[in-house]
C-alpha cells in the first residue's frame, strides 16, 4: 500500500508539473546567439566573409562552391548534411554588417502546408510542448517526395500556439 501511495504521488506530481509548465510555456520564440572573440574585428570579418576557405574550419560543410555573381552580388552554394543550399550576399558593410539570404534559384517547387488546429482538452494542451505540432505534415511532405522520387528535407517555419477561439 505504501508503494502505491508513493507511485500515485509521483504520477500526481508529474501531471501537476506538466499542467503548470504547459500553461505558462511560451508559445513563440526568437533566438539570438552571440560570442565574443579575443581577436580584432578585421580577423573575424575575414573568416566570416571568405566563404571559399570555410570548408577548412566548418565541420558541418561537405563542400562550398563560389558561384558567378548575380546582379552584382556574391553567390555561393554550401553542401551539408541536408543537401545543397544556395546563398546570396544581400548586404555587406565591413566590418559590422553582413546579410546573407537563402536563394532558391534552381528548378524546385516549395510547398508550404499550414495547419490551424485547436486542442480543447486542457491536459492535452499541457502536454503539447512535449509533442511535435508538425510531425504529420512533415511525414506527408516526405512521403510526397518519395512518390515524386526526390529527396525532401522539411523545414519547420512556424510551430507555435496561438490564443483565441476561432
């Protein structure tokens, strides 16, 4: 009987924790990471902007190819774990601002699926931070890629809750 009470207490405490954490957990986020280097800005700038040499020190890259400029802008293609991605340097203000964007210039179709759902039961809402809201959509897109005989890498653009009833 003692172990049953202890077990029920643990389960009750865990459920209480889940309910509270699920109720107060942030629905959206923005992430910024910064680091301080004991080097002059010019040294850091040189490493960031010299894409051709990055495969030497970036272990996440399989390759990096410099591409012909597009509209006078530097272009390059990185190959990593998830395939090849093309980039364009949109803004360069040495040594303080460097804006690079992903450029989809090769023959491809981007399909975005948005699901707007509602979880009416409080317990399921409390548990929702521990489960993916995008798993079904990602599975669908990967299966579609399989049917089209192409490799598909999904990208979660938004995975957040929202307030409101409709």
